[in-house]
C-alpha cells in the first residue's frame, strides 16, 4: 500500500527484523526522519514537519546550529580526538561556565548521558550518607538504570489509590533484581506528607526529583513544595538531587533551581547543554563531589567511562553555553514570547470551541491537558486527562505537518529556531482538529 508514509513504513518494518526494540519506538505513524535543520524535520517520504519534539528536549537552539557544528568540526580539524587520558582545557572552561551559570555546581563531573550522570548522583548520595535507599517520583523519569527505572507511566490499577506513603515499585519484574526494589521508594510529586512519611521510616540517601515534573508534560511544583523538600532533607540527613536534564538551560540560564530559589545538594544536567550531542553532567556541593577524589577506598566513589567526556561533545557544549551566555536575554525572552503567544492562541481556540483543555507551560516547554486544570501528580493526571483525545490530537497535528511526540502527555517544545508563523500554524491546526471532533466528545469534556 502506497501512502504518505510508505517509505517510513517500509524502513520501520525492515528495522524490526534487525534491530530489537523497534516496537518500543512508539512513533505512530511509524515515521523515519532523515534530515533536520533548525525547527524542521523531514521524513523518508519527503514530508516536512515543524518540530515540537526537539529530540526529547535536547535541541534548545534548533537542529544543526551552525555555531555548534562549527565548534565540533573545528575541534576535529585541530586534531582533537578521544585521547582518553588526562583532562582537556575544554573541560576546564566548560566547568567554569557551568559554575558561573548555576552557582550550586561548585564542582562537576562529566558523563556521556543524563542516565550516567544520575547514576553517579545516586552513588555520591549513598557514599555521603552511608545509606542505601532513595526516593523517586511517580510519573517521573530519571534515566533507565536499575535504581530509577521504576515504570514511569504505570497503570493506576498497578499503583493503587492515592495515599500518604509509597506506591508499588511498578516496573517489569524480569530484568530487575528484587533487592533493588526494596531500596527505591516511589511517591507522588507535590506530596510533602509522603516524603516525610518515607524519611521517617527508611534510611534515605537522597530524594531525586525533577524540580518541575516533565515526563508527563509540564507539572509545576506547588508553592512551597521544593522548599519543603529542602527542609525535610536537611532535617533527616538526606541529600536533595535535582534532575535538571530537561529543565536545565531551557527554563532559564541558571536552571529551574534559579527560578525556584531552592538549592539542591546535587544536580544533573544534560540534553540542552550540548544542543543535540550526547551529554550528562553531575555536580553540586564541593564536599560531596570530593568523594570522587577520596583516597580512602571505603569512601571513594568510582568514576569510569571511556567516552566521559568526549572532546566533540565538550566542544558542542562549550559552543552552546557560550551562545546562551552571550545571547541570554535574547534567547530566553524570545522563547517566553513565542511560548506565551502559543499558550494564548490555544486557550482562545479552546474557549471558542468550548473544549475543556488547559495549557501548562514553563518558557519553551508546554503541554495541553484535556481537562479543566493542570494536574498536580500522576493520580490526578490519570483520572482527569482524556488520553484518547490527546492521541487523536497529536495524530492530527502530524498529518498537518506538525510533529508533537505521538504519546499522550509528552511535552511539546520550542527552540530558538521557531518563529511566530510556526506558532500560528500550530494554533490553526488545533482549531481544525478539534472542530472536526464529534460535539459529544467536547460536550463530555466540558461537563467533566
Ligand atoms: C528528566 C530526565 N532525566 C534523565 C533523563 C535521561 O537522560 P539520557 O536520555 O541522556 O540518559 C531524561 C531523558 O529523557 C530525562 O528526561
């Protein structure tokens, strides 16, 4: 069958024979992208898309940014290679730039991915506190390593009703040692009572959270939540770890922590920091980070990784941070202004069509929830949001040349390469898609 996506479909089928896990790529229709530039993607069939996915929030300046690409190609021409021994000047410059932007990053260490850096943050916390347990958030995502890879999007029947305390560690059982589950406590975001409950009962090394929950859209912290976490961690001797892999350098130059005014003990950055190159950074209090240097083997935290840090990634990150530092006001004001225009436009369409939908946004990150409020946590989301309509909405956008990841609640993103025309197209497409919905769906929504 030949259709608009036939080449993409054929490539996806071919890859399924050779590459395990293709089914989990979740692209529906099964798009295969072959090129990207700025705010645009092209699939194998030549269809063009405005990109609101930004490679899972790793493209803040837009795809193939010329200055970032030039920095990488210059590094190659100058003979930079993966020497794998000793430090490089680029790393030192980058560490200085990061510390200047995010003062809590007194010392840093580089890794190849956010996942690797988060693993290090947990190890540092365990070594510092001499405790083994950790707290993570239901609906959050902090990498795929054993400790944090609880099912990020579990069915409500699996986790059970809302309660003060922890929820079942709802991950697949086949590939996780049972003992790992014992040490990981899953609670709802925005729920200080549950944090306190767990801290009182278990030897908690750290509480890990995105300061704004973004794996399920844009769920902001309630007023006082992050400050409350800080206080509880201090009272109980646990470390507070902010996962800023998504929010870092996207929400603001100083990370979401600079907006929230709450200082974590450790933070993890990645994604945006190298504008599309694989990267992760863990950093924070000098005394905790010093565990990487400890001569005492009973305290020392192991640090390995042939490709940590890769000189080409360092070149990309240096260029990205230099651009952000130089054009700080311009970039963040532009993202805020585009984001505001999008939010206002979508809200007008929802009002016009009498659709119950709410836009949640933090600067360049947005999410449309098909319910009458921004959910506060996983339970709220699962019981309020119309997932089926969300799926149809995303499919409709893709058919109109706008790529929002086709999984409900996945965050939409703007990059510095987006324009007002792109925003107008998104607003118009939303009007078209929702106008075509059967009125009973919209009425049902309005009634909820
Ligand atoms: C909040 C958050 N933390 C950590 C990670 C893991 O980062 P990486 O995919 O670079 O390993 C991700 C990736 O999606 C993320 O969104």
